């Protein structure tokens, strides 16, 4: 009798262990969190979606979805938290306030991706998407954010120099200057700031030719960014008259800054006209400059609708 009880006891223990292991395996297989296959790269100033979803597809509306970021010491900080069917961002990093959101209609399909708006270089780093119900799982996303600009400087004597500066790279990338046809141009040696992850390279330009284009290409093995500086008639004229520095972001002349003492905003297209420009200049006390610029603009007004310019005179 004792042997039988002992045998039955051992059998029940075996059955319990088997059932427990089976339930654990099934429990762990409720869902898996999946994300991008490799690191992500984005441009500063734009928006980006960090992918994260459940596999197999199932509703995540009743689950906890937490996006957090790891610093160099492995400490985590909340980027976005969704819990109990609502966003709870009281402990969110201040730099992400008002810039993050989940796709609420997509949660029912298992999509827990995070939208980050108005990216900056400071947003680069290591992110985790953590999803929890009765089970939990997480994935990691590595994000690089690249910012590039070209500045135009008037040098002593005659001529100008274009300086390309790009941030968010690690390790140091290669910087190449090209003309509008994609031909390589001779430039100064590039400079690297490892603390700020910023690289720069200067190109000498003897004369600003109308409709000329310069391209700064910054590249690593797996990514490349090109910033274009296009000189139209207005930019060439303005630079010749008053320019000390012009800062240009990606694309045509979308944000030009001419530095001296005062600031004058010119936004194109409308409301821009020779009359409007003249009144703006005169209101700042630049009557002489207005008398020179307004007649020149009258002949180029149809070509001026190219973006936004800030004139610091």
C-alpha cells in the first residue's frame, strides 16, 4: 500500500511538472513583439515612426505599451506610456512632451509603433518597445538622427567659402563636395568633433554664379546624406551686396541668413513683391539699400518664389 501511494505521488508530481511546463510554454507563446530588422536613420526636423507590433496579430488596446530610451549607462527613461486604455505621460522625458503618439486605431491590430515629431539630433539613441498583458515581450530600436547645413561666408578680399556641417554621425563619416553635375570638387581637409559627433568641410568659391549648384555629400558604409546649395539670381545679388554668411538647409535656398546687425524676414511666395520688400527695408531705416534692391527685384519677382529667407543686415 505504501509503495502504491508513493508511486501515485510520484506520478502526480510528474503530471504537475509536465502541465506546468506546458502551460509556461503556451503562456510564453501568447505573442511576440517584433520591430525593424536593423538601425534606423532619419533627418532632423522631420517625423519618424519607430516600428513595433505583435505577432501573431492581436489587439493591444487592453495591454500596456511602454516606449523608453536607454542612456549610455543603461538607465531607462519614459518616452511614451499607454496603460489602461489611455496615455499616461506624467513621467515622460520633458524633451518628448507633445511630440509622441501611438496610432490608437492600429492598436486593435497589434500595431504599437511610436510616432516622434520634429526630430532633433538629441533624439538619437537606443529605444525599447515593451508590451505587457498577462505575458510580456520587448524589442530594441537603434535610431540615428542626422542634421546638415551649408553656410556661405564672405572671405577677406574677394571670394566666398561654403562650409558644410553635419551632426549625428558615429563614427566619423566622409565628406565630399560636388558640383551640380556630380563631379568632385577640391576642398579643405574635413574636421571632426567626436564630442558633438559633428563633421565639417570648407569649400572655396571664387565667384557666386547664377543658377550654380553645390552639393555636400556626407556618407558612411550604410547611410548617406546630401545637402544642396542652389544659387539663384536673388541669392547671388543679395550676397554680393550685403552677405557675410548664408545658412541653407536641405534643398534649395529654404533658410538663408545674411548676418550683420538687424533682422528682416522675407517669406516667399506671397506676400512678396518689390513694393513690400522696399517698405520692409525702409521701415528698418535702410533707404539706400532699398533703392538698390527694389529695382533689381522687380525684374526677378517671378523667379523669387523659392522658399523662405531671413535677412540679417
